[in-house]
């Protein structure tokens, strides 16, 4: 198991200028992480993630590869936005994501996780998902077929409120039906659509190409303004991994028992100080994996 962090975990410090991409790789190396997964949101200009082209950002590419080489910490995957639901946007987004597949190959990165709809989109009308699904599936298939020619595996995750739940993402997996398309299994995001994280993770692990770790506090009524409302009206807020309400030890044990032995990224998004949350969460995750493996 290769346990590391997503650059998304450091986004508050990267936004403020307190950390740069070089600092992220150095930090992960110093604290015993095994890899960095790049969320393009953390390096794109604010509000431009859906248009950002890392391949055209020569300076950032040079810094990114230099940081990985200097620290000895590999870049494990790219994690990015995408939008296949908008008829006027679909062709642009599909071609953009194909360019990211080619960039992955140039960088020696074998995993590209992409969205298919904006994170905040929620179904407001009956049948909205069913109407959108064929176009999403077709575009995802075309992208995965392109990725297969480069030895890259694409994936979607249980993300946001529309293309979420184990049933929906497995349905997309079945519709695409290509070995170059798998699932990024985020153990916490199932909560956004009120699915049990333990059973959602179990349902998707056999199809995982990547795993994301996170933890949440869960309340039936929001205690404050900084809580996210789920589809069913629960309130959730990010926590240090191991400090929240998810059954993370059982989930980690399930990951180990499933035979998955790839990259695992901690995505910290709590309100505790960023470096504290990342360091403590990484230590907790590594200890849980070691215990589950009997080491």
C-alpha cells in the first residue's frame, strides 16, 4: 500500500501563499508519505479549474517535476474537474481531458481521475439523471478508450451530489465497459448522498484504481454555518482522519482485505490547522493500515 496525500489537502496554505508546490512534496517526504496526487484545483488560477491546461503551463510543469525529483516523492496521479453534462461544453471538455491523458503519459503518471459534472450540481427534477446519463457514458467511454492507447487508467469517484453513490458510479463503470476505466473510491464522499460509507466502499473496492481517505463529523442538524448539507439534509464537516464519525478502522481493514495494494491519498479538508490535520491524519492512516495488515 502506498499512502500519501493529495495536494488538495494543502490548498488553504497554497491559496494564501504560505506553501508552494515544492513545499508540498518536501512536506510529504519529511513526514513519511509515499506519494503526492495532484489535484489541479490546487495549482489552477482561482475559479479556472474547468479551463486550466497544465500542459500549457510550462513553469508549473517544470516546478512540479522538479519538486518530485528533488524530494524523491513520486507524482501518483492527476485529479481534476470535467463537465460532460453541458451540450455546449462537452466537446471542449472531452478534448481537454484527452490532452491530460497525453500529459499523464509524458509525466509517467498512470492514473487520471476526472469529474463528469460540476461538483455542486444537484438533480432538481425527476428523470434528470436518466436524461443526462447516456451522454455522460458516451464521453467517458471515448476518454477511457483514448487513455487505453497510452496505458493510462481513467476513473470517476463518488463526488458531489449528481454522479455519486455506489450504484451510480458502478452503473457508469458497466456502461463504459473498458479495462482502462475504473473507480476512484473516496471512503467519505458517499455521505454527500447519504450512503453508508462502509457499505459504499465495500461495494466499489473490487473496481478501484485509486483510493481517497477522509473523515467527517456527521450531525442530523447543522451546529453552525460551516457545515455541508447532504442530499437528505444531514450536516457534515471535514475532520482529521480518525477523529470524525466514520468507521475508518473498519473501512481500512476492508481495503486491506480486498487485496487492493495501490495508491491511497489522504484528502484533508477539516477546520483544524492544515499541517496538523495532514500530519495527524497521515500517522493515523499508516497505523491503521499496518494494524489491518498485521504488521
